[in-house]
């Protein structure tokens, strides 16, 4: 028998033995998961931050801490991680990761999802309608189609703002015409009130009232009051009243005015709100400037800047509770390691593990704002076990 044939036979036999061994080990591991001898990986914590922002999209960077209760690490080809980010029930972003490689213990999977900025107006509408409150909910699911098991994790966080509350004031402020025709002050504003009007998809009105006092012997007429609204320097709306109010001598009248924010400009403002260089990350300056057209008893009219009534308010948000890094805490397989987390495991709820299927947990994203999402994710995942992946899909999630 030729030496080459002997060597080939020996090597071939060893190769077959190795392959059979691998198949046996794989079957044993799969059986151990199915029988519950080995634990199913779960999501221990979720963290989100805002990344790069353009005029069209905002990158949401997500850290999923996956807990592997087993003593060894592994790559599970059929294990998928799906997640959604919702604000007041409106789905803002959705992503997934197929074929998760994790070390023993906790591993951090890094994901990136691009959210379209035109999702901001529907969210803003819901925020105002909800009394300037927003609940941010991040849902994640780790599922194995082979085992027919899945584990869910949910984390919620609420923010609240007060944009118009400070407009309520009983401070008396003078109105100076700075004109040779009359002596200043020509009028006084003794009180201001304000609140949100009926919000629509197109505009956000602020209903305001000025209590105006006339200290003169003759009645004065406020022909018009105009306004200009900016947020971080972005023009959000402008306009004028279309009715006049007569302020009697030594008397007072209430002058109403409705200012309107144009919702279509909110996505432009959003870019500045996240820009650290503008006013700080997630920080904005709301400014409303007023002017009045006043008619004197002589019939002369003058446009008077109402500088004393200029309204300024700082708006600060922390939508993802970014001060709390999920990697600072210890994780657990049931999802209880992170504040606000709620983990649950489901048996027999097989998940479709096909590539490209990013169907996540159901939410209330189908609102009257018409907001929806398709699924695409830009993944850059790694584990604290030293395994990293450089997948980069540049996915866009249209809303």
C-alpha cells in the first residue's frame, strides 16, 4: 500500500472523527439549551445616546447589555436582538442584530440607527397635547427561532418641560413710545397670561392675554400686536393680531393675542437642540418678541417695540437619561439590572430569524399623527469578551 494512501486514510479518518465530534458537541449544546440545562441569553440593560445629527437624520446609538448565564461564550447564528425606541407611543427608531456573539457574563452590543428628523413634529405635537410630558420607552427582545424562546426587556423614562408657564406674570411693565408726540409711558401692562391652544399637525398655538392700563386723559387704541418667535435662533413663527382694542382713559382692557409655532420648522430647530456648540446638548432658548401699533388721540400711529414683554425661556431635555450609563451597573439575565427595566421570558413564541426582518414588539406607533417606521439598522457591535464586528449598513429608518 502506498504511503500516500495510508496518510490520506489516516487524515481522512481523523477529519471525520473531528466533524462528528463537533456535530455531537453542537447537538449537546443545543439540547442543553432546549432542556434548560444551559441558560438562554437575555437583555440585562439598555442605554441610548444621540450621535451625529444632520439636517435630515439623527443617529441613535444604542448599547444593549446581553447577559449570558453560561460559563462559556458562543455565537448564536439564529439568535436575534430586536429593539424599538418610542416617544409617547410614537415609534422613533427600530433596529435589530442577527447572529449575536457574546462572551460569558455580560456583553455590550453596540447598534446605530438613523432616525428621520421629520419624526420630530409628530412627537412635539404629542408632547404638548400630553401637558408637555413625554414618556420614552425602549423595548428589546432576544429571541431564538431554533429553541422557540424569547426574552423581553423594557425600559422607560419620562421628561417634562414648562415652556409657557413663566409667561404667567403680574409684574407691571411700562410701554414707552419714545415719540415726541406723547409722554412716556403711554401704557402699562399689568398682567400677562398664556397657555397652549389647540395643537394640530401643522401648528402649535400659544393663547396669550395682556391686561393693559391707560394712564392718560384720552383713550388710546392698540391697533395691532405683532410677534416673532425663535428657538435657538431658528425662526419658528411670526404674525399680527387682526383686531384693535380701545384702552379707555384711566382704564384697563385685556388685549388677546395668539402666537403660532410652525411645526414644519421643528426639525430645523431639533438639529440646534442637540448641537453642543449652539446652546449645549439638548438645550434651547425660546424667545418671543412683541411690538404694538398704537393710535394716539391725534390719529397718529406709531409702532412700539414691547421690549419689557420679551419672553425668554430655556428648554432643557434629557430624552434618553444619558447621565446613566448602562455599563456602570451589573446586569442579570432577567432584565432587572437596570432601573425601569422589565424582563420577561416567553416559551414557544418562535421568532422569525430571517435576515432583514426587524419586527419588534408592538407599540402604539400608529397614532393620528401618521408616524410609522421601516426597519434598517447600522450596526457596530462588540462584546466585552474581546470580539468585535465592523458591520456598517448605514441604514435609514423612514418614519
